C-alpha cells in the first residue's frame, strides 16, 4: 500500500480543495466582514450626527406633562403678559432694561438660572426678543416655564 505524492490531494478526487470545492469556483459561504464594516461606519456616522440634530434652546409648550423641577435656590423669573409687557420678578421693566437689571441682581454671574414665563396669548416675537437679549448677554441657563397639563 503506497501513497502517491503526485497530482491528487489527500481528500481524494482530482483538483478538489479541502472542503470539496474546486479552486477558483463559486464560494457558497457568507462573508460577514463587509457587513460589519458597513454597520460600523453607519454607527459612527449616526453617533457624530445625532448631537448636531438637537435644538440650541430647549423649549416647552405652555401645557406639558413634564414634572416640576426641584430647586435649592429661587431662580430669576422674567414674565411676559398678553399685552407684551415685561416683568422682572414682579416689577415691570422695559425690554431694553432686561440685561442691565439681570446683571445687577445675578448672584452667580452668567451661570444664574433664568426662567422666562410667557402667557399663551403673548406675542411669540416679544418672548423671543427677551430670550435673545438674555442669551446675547451671555447667560446660558435659560428655560421656559410651563404649567402641567390637566387631565380632562
């Protein structure tokens, strides 16, 4: 009994490879590497793009189902009534005086929490002017106050 070291593979038949397929033929196995590469690229794209899709100033509608915030200190409140008059805490002021008055009463500087309360009948433009002036002055913690939505 001898073995031939010639043209046939150890598997037996002629030009067949290790798993019974011919060299250069069709591979019937699934190659997962390109799929994983594409999925990783998509994951990276979405991880980079997701923070860019958020809005610069978070706003809430006048009535929401959000829970009340717990706070240690009393924030500065600026209110806009339906007639477009602006109030700092409970004192009426002109729109031009908002930033100087804020700078005078802010105890923590530009990190002070400022809540803007706009009446549902108040003009959207007046509320946005107030918020724009506060933001342009350098204050970063600006929020809109809403009421909790009532069950009907």
